[in-house]
């Protein structure tokens, strides 16, 4: 018997989540994958939208802080910022 094909991931309400300043996501309630995997998905989706996030993992819970959108130039490209010493 051939192995079952992997199920595709569930589409999450990214726009709704990123519209908030902070949110708490619980494994088994808000997402089904592993906690570290969901943390990486959040970082990837935020980066694609130009949003900075901070994520704390506490057991099966992700505490996500939406820090700020990244600044962009008039033409829509991301500005490069220099670190201040």
C-alpha cells in the first residue's frame, strides 16, 4: 500500500493577525503544526509583508508582538537602515 500524500497546510488568517499589535496563538486551537514550525511560518509571512515581529515560545503557546512595518521608499522598495553605534 503506497503512503498517504501529505496534507497541505491550513491557510491562516494572516491579514487579521498582522492587523493587531499582539496576539497569543495556542497549538491545537489556532494551529496544528509544531510550535517551532509555526513560529517560522509567522516570521516568513511577516517578512514578505515587510512587518517586524517578536515571538516568544512558552510551552505550546506563541506570544507574537507586531513591532512595526518596515519603512519603504516612494517606489515601494525597502529602505536599508544602518545600525547606529
